[in-house]
C-alpha cells in the first residue's frame, strides 16, 4: 500500500533521528524535536510540495541552533520552490537566556492608544501598558529592555519609520505580511543583540538568519549597460563592446555547427 506524502515525510524525520540527536544541544530531547517537526508538517502540508532537500536542511539548521520549528522559536517558510529556515522572536530570546548572561529580556509593539513612556540617560526606563479593550490604534513604536546578570540595563526604542525602513529592504515581504509584529520585535531584538555580550549559539543563529536566501535569480548576461557600469566605458564604447561580444558569440556558434557538419561528412 502506497504511503501518503505526510506519512512518508514523518518517516524520514524519524530516520534522521541520529543526525538530529548529534546536532541538538544536550538539553533538547530528540523525540520532542521530531514530534514538533511532524506537527509543523501536519499544519503546513504544502511544504511537501517544495524542494525536499531544502526542507530537510531547514530541520537540520533548527536542530543545530537548538530551536523547535513550532512557529514561535523558528519556522519553515515557503519561498518559491524552496523551504527557508527562519528563527523567530521566541527563539532569539531563548538563546539569549540560554547564554547565561541575560537576567531579563522583554520586547513588544506599542500601539497609539496604549500607555507608553520611556526615558534615556542616567535614569533610563520604559513603561508600556497595552490597551486591554477597545481600538488600540495604529502601530506607534517597538521597544526592547534587557537586564544582564551583572546588573547592566539596556533599552532600545525604534519608531515605525525605522521599522518600515528595515521591512522595505527585507528579503521576503511575505514573512512580514504574515507576522508583522513578530518581525518588528525580531528587528529590535537583533539590534539589541549587537549591544549585548554574545554567545556562540546566538551569534550562529543571527548569522544564519542574515544569510537566509530569499534573493531573486540574478541575470549576469553581458549587456551594454552592465559593461558600462562594470568597467567604466562611455556610452559609445559600451555599445561597440556589446556588439563585439554578440558578434563573437555568433561566429563561435557558426564555427561549432560547421565542425559538426564536417565530422558527419567524414
């Protein structure tokens, strides 16, 4: 009897248990990691329609970072025909706590009708009281507060223009459209992380997040404009160089065809 795609994929996860176990930190049980992975596939079976190699790579990257693919610590995100690994807010906070250097960390999105106060300087503080009922209004700002185990305090505030500037250059807009508040908090957490004592695990996950591949395919075919930009030719010389390259390619193709005809005749 033929297995369904979801059952076959779950079987693959179980078969990879030894590899996951080798990659996972000691405090994470491999069976829990696989169970959460199975649930992720059940919730989003469309992942199985994408490139399987990128799917298993996503699971391995999550195991190496010690994050669960539960949509809170990390997520498997479809992008074109690939599955991309995306560390989430709870995952970054988890790694900060696990470093042993952070005592308290909080981050949230402020809406216009919330009560929000902050001050920077020698007596820096942040106070946020979200509106519990009624219309909270539009997003207003994002804040992050960190206290280290040695008593150091850090406060970071970003207004929505700064958040939007980050969103506009993001590699995938779909992720922001789906999890805007999560991505906004993640943005300020990554900014805060640059100020804090770092651990290898946190460094790895932030680097991996920056390297997540959402890039469009790049056309590197020589054109007149690319020639002009890359080697500093003026318009006239660039046009002539482009023509020369095209003519050379045509002549080479003609020579190849002629040689093939001669070989057949012989």
